[in-house]
C-alpha cells in the first residue's frame, strides 16, 4: 500500500482494517512535494505536499484561498505538518461502526447499523445502503475549484480524472471510496487557471472549536467569469456539489433575501436525514444562506 504522512494509514493498521505486506513511501519520489505554477495559470500540487505547506503557500493563499482555508482547518498543527494532500483525499471513512469492527457493509456485515443506530455524524445526502460521510476538508474545496486528480499506476502510467469523478458512492462500491485500482495512487492534483481569484470561501462547522471533522462544511466560489460553484462537506459519502440550476440562479444575481432562502431550500431538496442527524440540514441551510448573501453582496 502507498504511504504518505501515515496519519490515517497507521491508525488503520492498528485497528486491523488494513494489513498490507509492504508499504511504499511516496514521499521519496522526486518532485512529489512540489507546488508548481504553470505559464498557462494552472497550479500543480504534488500529492506528497504537506497540508500545512498548502495552507501557507503564497500562490495557494493568493489565487486559491478556499483551498488554503480548508487546509488550515484540518486537524491539529502536528497532523497538518505530517499529513499529505494525497493521503487526506484518500482517507477512509470515520464511521465508528466501521472503525471499531462492528459488522457493517464495509467490513463484510450484512447491513448498515448506522441507519437505525447512532447516526449523528452520518450522511443526509446520497446515503444508502451505507451512510458514511467523506471526512476530507481539502476535497470539498478542490471540488468547488474544479480540480483534476492525477493517478499513477504500474510502470508509471498516469491518468487524470475530475475530482467530482474521483469518489464513488457506496451503492456503486463498498470496499473502497475512490476510483483507484490495484497498484494505483494519487500522484498530484491540478487546479485550473479558470478557478483562480474571484470570490472564494471555505466555512466549517465543528462540534468543537478546533481539531475536529466537519459536521457540515461549505466551499463557495464565484469565478472571474461569474460562474458559481457550491460544494457541501460532512453531508454525503463524497463532496456534494449543489445542483447546477441553483448555481446558475445565484450567478444571475438580483436576488432578495426571500430568493436566497428559497434557493437554499431547493439546494437541499434531496436531503434525507436519519433519526439523529436532522440538525445537519439546518447547519447546511445556514451556511448556504450566508454564502449566497455574501456572493451577491460582493458582485
């Protein structure tokens, strides 16, 4: 298995969820930590770049502040200094049933105990038959920024996929959460020039003030050309992008407070909370209303 910072993998080994024969240290690959600005405006980030480095890097802070903010919100300072971007994108779910060996769909069980059990932190969108949520903060910002994930496999063959296609839903695959195949790993992430600048923000609501995973998060971007991209975290098995029709209506401008409330409700129309996580719907709605108001106010 590939090893980045090890902040999740070493825990998985200790918990008995993973048991590889060999670990391959990706950090020793030449250029694996590089953050490179290209002449055409793209920014290429090596997958072994540290989360802390990304939160502080001048080009990231100036051109892609949503990503910088998302990285700054990850865990503790120690974890950010150790954790890598690639490892953060590929971390396994934090579901307490899966992590503690309780029989579930992801570890060979016959059903999802969260559906009727302790589901305070589980999905309200795209759930079923498993109701995990994806834990990455940077993944939410990168989805709003339209990033592409570079995947390297055997004999150094590479392919790139839009980050919106990188994650898979439990209904399609239960053993893993990404499209990575055998002997493949994330080698880089590329941000397009079109996503640079404009208006960007990343908001995260946590149970504690810091050092925690998102109950709900939101990455919101208005590009220089006026396009809007809105992505929620903490609510689904993958970063959950708001429907394009809502984004287009926001981009049209000239909306009053009632319109903003209506759009926020429409954005969450498909939400199906479980027995103990209905509060996530209220949090997501509040984040959306604030972001939409700020987007319109900054136009």
